[in-house]
C-alpha cells in the first residue's frame, strides 16, 4: 500500500514504456501516485494521464524556474483545472535559487499568487525549495499558507526547518536521497519526523534511490525509500507504507 506523492510520469523519458513502468509500480505495491505538472506541457499531459488511469491523481502548478513564463491566463487556467475531481493539490510551486532563468522577485510573486489561489480553491500545495529555505518559510508565514497546508517536497533541510514547516501544517516528504550513503540530513529528518507528518515520493525520473542512483527513477523504487525510513525508525516496511498512505489520502482528500 505505497503512495508515491510526487511522480513525473508526464516526462518524455516514459514515452516509450509508460505502461511497463506503471505495471512495475503496481507489482511492487504502489496503489496511488500524484502526477505533478509544472508548466503548460506537463500539466496537459498530467490531465491526460489522470483520465486514463484511475489510481493516478494530479497536482498542477507553475515551477519557480519557469516563473518568468507564467502569464495571468495561466493562473486562471490553474483555477479552472482545480475544479477537476482528480486534481488534488496545486504545485509544484516555490523558489529555486540554483538556476537563474527567473529573477528571484518574479519567483516570489508567482509563488505568492499560487498560494493565494490555493486558499481560494481550498487545495493543499506542493512546495519546491532549492537553496531558498529562509524566503520560502517567510512567504509561507506571510501568506498564511498553513490554512491549506501541503508538502515540503523532496525535503533536504535540517530537522529544525522540518519542525518549523510541520508547525505550519506541512508534511515532510522524503525521496531517493534518504537512501544515499552520505546523506546525513535526510536520515536525521527521517529519524525525527513523527510518522503522522511523513510522506514518501520518488520525484521520478529524477533522484533514483541507491543502488540505482544516476539512473532513470520510477515509482516502483519508492519501496526502497520506505524500506530505508523503516530501517532508520526501527519499524516494519508495512508500518511505514500504511501510515504514509493514510497521511497522503488524508492530505489529498482521497477516500
């Protein structure tokens, strides 16, 4: 009963073998996935996928790297899509200071607008954070995003930051990096985050867990993430799978 809360099956890397990838996930015990769209092309593909597969749901939003390309009509489009019964979150959204395609001020404005939209349509948000923790936390507080809550996606911050985010009604989601041998912070976070605030993900096709690091990731490998967290917490795989599944369904309103 594994729930992968962040997949990019709408990526062209799966164009040739998507059904095989999905079948491998189901055979591994993955029962649900959230397909994340982050620009016009990937959102359109995500919407196609959720119509085709009953166990897939979508999150739609605008990635901070591409914030400069977002127009007002895109925001209106996101609002329309949010009415779809299988669109269960907005995002991924946030800040990314690693790449310089979109100026920081543009990223912040687009992030704020999407939080405001989420509060209007009452959907949780999925947050992308790269090298921008302080500004992310500030904006979440100022925009009162705790009202809808959401996910700190592929969390790579400290235990202290995780606690701050949980206090603001956010779940902490861990992916492949928690399995990397030298990944000190994700392992510390896995140990400290309470089970009822924890989620798992692959972010596939990126960030494949050990021993597949550097290869194309896929949803079936979320089991390796769950196994690593189970080992760190001294629990069974079944306990981690069951609780993270419950957490995801509660957050996304999936019965």
